[in-house]
C-alpha cells in the first residue's frame, strides 16, 4: 500500500519546466538548459538536437538541513507533432529518461534510480528561449540504503 501511495504522489508531481537556449533557432546543435522537476530536482545540463530528436544530460541538486541530494539524468525527447515554432521545432513531444539520485545525511546514504516517461509541450518565448512543461509516469528501478551510524544514536541525546 505504501508503494502505491508513493507511486501516485510521484505521478502527480512529475512535471518539468525547462528554459532552453537555442543556437540561432537552428534545429541542430547543442542547447544549454536549466530547470526544476522530479526526479531531476534543480538542474542544469545540455541537449543535442538532431532534427526532431533531442538527447539530454543534466546534473541536479537540492540541499536541506543535514542532507544533500545530487541527481544525474539522461533522456531522449522526440518532437512529435504540431507546426514548428520560432525555434524551428514541433511543440509537442514525448520524453523517456533515466535518473540516478544519491542522498546523504548524517546517518545514512540512500541511492535510487528512476525511469520516466513524459509527454509535454515546448512554448517558444523567443527565437532562442523555450519553456518546456511536461508530465508523466516515473518508476523506481533501484533503491539502496547504507547506514553510517545508528539512528538510535539520536535517542541518547
């Protein structure tokens, strides 16, 4: 039951907003990106576009009190349909990807990996910047936990 609830929460929170810079509006070449999404978190990276396909790599992070999280992601985006926008790309796309996440606290190290499938739309804000918004499904493919020191350690203080 717990896994079903986590899956449903991930389904609802799996949206992606990315600002992308194009090279002269040409549909081929490298494009830097910055964004926030799950599971990538706050991330930066690059995409290489070849016609209707984009191949992306990014690194993300999020820090809170006594913990740090880092993510590494790779994805493939296929611009499927719609009239080409100012960036010379079709606005509607499908995306598949893989993310590795590592979280470290004072007491443990957790690692996860996720596969995700999304569908979205690229909104051309100019001839060199686009805003990508997408949503989809995310599946946990691996989880490992390493205890650094016992949590009962907290009860002693």
